[in-house]
C-alpha cells in the first residue's frame, strides 16, 4: 500500500530546534576562531548544516516497504 508523503506530516518543530542548535554551534565556532588563523571556518560548518538538512529532506521522501506507519 503506497501512501502519499506530505510535508504536513513532517515534524517542523523538531527541525526548528535542530536549526537553533546548529546556529548556536556556528556562532560558537565563529567566536572561538575569530582573530586566529582559523577565522572563517564557521562558513564550512554552515555548508555542512545546509547539506545535512538537504539530505534529511531527500531521505524523508523514501518510503520503505513494510515500514510501520
């Protein structure tokens, strides 16, 4: 039985909390590396966060047969 996957079924509150934690991490990396030779390394962390969120959305579209739900 195939079921249409809707973005309304996604846990948006969880995503907001995850992005807030990621944002806090980026701010801490920026403040810890400011005025050092590692300045600007927070940009790499932002790229990883964006890639992770993109992969999360791609994987959430996969509907495994036999999965509970």
